[in-house]
C-alpha cells in the first residue's frame, strides 16, 4: 500500500483532501503523571490548598489547545 502523505524520499507533505466526503471525527488524548500516594489522596479528596487541581488542569489543556488550534489544523486535516 502506498502512503499518500509521504513523498518518494519519505518526507511528509500535504495531500489535497478537498474531494473527500465530510465526516465527523472525535479525538481522544491521554496523559500520565507520577505522584506519590499522599498527593493523590489529597487531589481525590479535594483538599489541595489551591483548589480543584483536576478542573484547573482540564481548563488549562482546553485553553492551551484553543490558542494553538490553528497550528494543528494542517496536521490533523
């Protein structure tokens, strides 16, 4: 099978997708961090002094992506 997103030298290049049907897609990302048990328990219990760590992290990820979304569009077309 030929890979259309690479030239004969193996370099990535843009492919014209304007004739493709419009489709709906969902992307799922996942990440991991290492923390000790005491910190994990405090995050789970919501007792971190600065507030809800998980909600702040989720909001930061959304805001970070939304600021840079235009630079990803050409990769994820």
